[in-house]
């Protein structure tokens, strides 16, 4: 699922979020070449990509792998 920032014309989105299943995480790591951030060029525009690593706010959330509650 790809979620883009909502904007009104002529503005452009500044960010997007890509949500993948747990079994696809290895593919994302390979795509980013195991780096924390990586720069791409899409349609002539520079785009930075990184893997989101959730910071846990409570001990009950430790060990969960879900992106959204």
C-alpha cells in the first residue's frame, strides 16, 4: 500500500509511505542495499528513501511487528 501526502495543486507531495507485509521486509533491505538511507532519481527528481524503524513507547509494544495498531 502506498500512501502519499495530500496536497492541492500546484503543490507536490513531500513524502510517501510504503507499507509492506512482514515477509517482504527482506526485499526492502535488499532494495536499500542494507543502508539506512539511499538516494534515487524518479522522473528527474531526487528522492531519499529509508526504512522506518518504530520507536516503542510502552513495554507492551515490544516484540510486535505491526506497522499500524
